[in-house]
């Protein structure tokens, strides 16, 4: 089902697109412009390993999986048109490409999506060789960067609170929520696999619906049971429009907890909010690997191995056909 929600298009950097100036016959216009009215330009995301320590084949496979996620899954709910590709050199970033850098240990406050000096987004994702958990984070940051490139998108809905049993519930007030597509369902137990690469579940625009309706999905993979529900390992950030104080509900222990962040100002609200949240959330995940899905990482690895076997078989079979057709081995 497609959503008619507003979208991130206003931020997209024109790169590839249809070159035609509207309202003028072909040939009159010598300075082509993007026709924003009838065509959509494509955002290009580039995944690159700045540590030079990760398995390049895995980084390429992850880029291919993220490409499928942003082409096949994300547009089912969010009006985003994007591709993801592998960038082999982290010092070579083509103009118009929004990079997702895989980096080593990040200083405090540096994880997540940022804006560069010209206010173009890029993301930093911690990665450790031998631990494939970074694919989930790369998916998280890629999706959030595409759904809200500037990190300032707010959605208004019912306010929420935590009751005595630790359950999140709607209240009669109203909050403005920072649209962070993966935060409420970011725990590794909610990841799903694309070709053996673990990617993040993400909320749909129905997450902000006034109340639940039957058959509605609140997250793509169906993990979130109703509007504004935060799952274990996840969080949500919001502000009461009557005040300046930002708050979060973090679900990093047995029960969700409210945390006051104080006033938040800057070019990107998310960059500041992620600055104080990126570390603790990942620490929680490290301490509780695969809460409810302990074998998922191993299953992904095995699946990739099987895919590789199929790939070799298919390559050989096609090559045999070419040889039988008369092509030499190097022709
Ligand atoms: Zn996030």
C-alpha cells in the first residue's frame, strides 16, 4: 500500500534526471533544467569503508542489499526515490552522492547522520572487522537520511507517556515527533535479511496515526503493534510544542524510561539528538546481542554462503553456454 504522505523531495540534490525545461518547445531552451514538476530525480547514496579493514566483498554485498531495501521496501511507505552503491575509495565521493562512511571508533556525539558545510547529508557508522552488526546500522542511517535528509522533520500526533506498568500510552496532549524512521524498532532482534545482509526495520507514516486500525502496518516488517509504540532496544524523540524541552522515551532496560534532553537548537535537530543517543543505544545492543533472535547473524552468514554457491553454479552454467556457442574463454 502506498502512502500519500509528504516527502523528502524538497531536499534532494539533483544528480541524474530528465533534462527538459517545461513550457518551452524543444530547441528553444539552451540551458536545460530539471523538470521537477513531472519527473522525480534520484538520490544517490554511496557506501564506503573508511577503515580499509572490512571485507570488501561484504561491503559490496551490503551496498547491493541496501539498494534493494531503498528501491523495493522503503517506497512502499515513504515517497523516496534513491539508489545505493558501493564506493571503493572513501576519498573519492562523486558530486551529488550522499556518503555513508563505515568508520572505526567514533568520538562521543559523532554517530549518525550529519550535514556537511554545504548542508548536504552524510552518515557515520561504527564498524568492527569480524562483527557484521554494522550492516544494520548502515541500513538504519541510510533509511533515516532518505526519509529526513536535514534531520529536522517533525510529525505532530498525540502525546505519549509511560504508565505504572511501563507501557507507553497516548495522553490527551500533543507532541511534535522527530521523524527518525528506525529508532523505535532499531533493536537487532527486529532486523530482517536481504540476500543474507541484516537490515533495519523502519516505521511507516501510520506510526503517527491517531489510533490503531486493523490491517495497518506501523513498521515495514510488522514488528510495531500500534502507533507510537517503541520496542525494546529502541527510542523516540519529541518536543511539547508549548515548551522548548526535548524529551526521549528510551527502551534500553526492562521498561521504557523518559529522559529529558533540554532545549535543542541547530542546523539539524537529529545530529544533536543522535549525539547523545547513538552511544548508549549501541552499548545496549552490544550487551544484549540478538535479544530474541540469537541465531540471526549466523543464519545470515550461512545464507550468504549458499547464495555464493548458487552464484558460482550459475556463472559456470552460463559460461559453459558461451563456450558451447563458440566464444573463447577470454572473448
Ligand atoms: Zn536513528
